[in-house]
C-alpha cells in the first residue's frame, strides 16, 4: 500500500509539471489536474491536502536536484571560475530540461498561491547566490583572484544574469533557449570578471 501511495503521489507531481509546461501563463486548477491524472479531486486530496502542498513537492524536487549537483561540482572542481561557470550552466540546463518547473522558479505559476511558496523559491536563488559569494571569497584567498566588483555585487550580477535568462525562457513560452549562446557569453564575462593580484600590483 505504501508503494502504491508513493507511486500515485509521484504521478500527480509529474502530471502537474507537464501541465505547467503545456499551459504557459495559465493557472492549473485541481479539477483539471484530477482529470489529467485520471482520478477524482477527492482522490488528489487524499495524497496532498492542498495544491500548495503539490507545488511544495515540486519545489522539493528542484531543491534536491540543484543542490545535490552543486555539491558534486564543488567536490570535483577546484578552480573558482570553473565552479561558477558550472553552477550557472547547471541552473540554465535544469530550466531548459524542465520548462514546467521553470515556471515555479520564476514565480510565474505561483500567482495567487501562498506567500510561503514564493519565499521558498526566493530562498533557492538566495542559497545559490550565497554559494557563489563563498566561491569568490575563497578565490581571493587561494588563487589570488579578485572580482572587478565587490564579492557581494559580483555574486549578485551572476545570479541576476541567470535569473534574466530563465525569465526570458518563460516569457517566450519556452521558445528562447536559456542555454543558447551561453558559452560565448560566459567567456566574455569571465575575461572581464576577474583580475589577478599581479595585475593589481602592476
């Protein structure tokens, strides 16, 4: 019974993610979700007490996926700029592969939902920004590299850039890829982003 219940919960979340992708800009109702899953609304509420809890389930998936992969990046890559590059590329690739979930990341699908959900999504980006700050601070100590901007402003610039590309993806109804031209743009950004201690001293 426990396995069956877990499977049904997973099915509900997968259907919700698909509907978010298939209907950009539209609110998802529980009645429409129940039809998509093939159950009654009452059956939905046996697995999730509210639509907010369904969204929370998707947000938990976003958090687990992103931060587990960031942990891997930090373990495998020691160079600061490479770490930043891979973390930003991870966010963009995740958005591209999961358009429906990207509507949650931008808050587009959370209009009219509880403030708690919007705060939780904001915290995802805050955590990534904090991680970028830490990487840049360590780069100053270990690699003799210094952002052209103060660390806080530099980390904010990076997260704002990714945020903008993800928002553009949702605004275009998933037609404008968030990863398009990213490598070239990152190379240009990285070249002007950091300067070595030697350059400063000269």
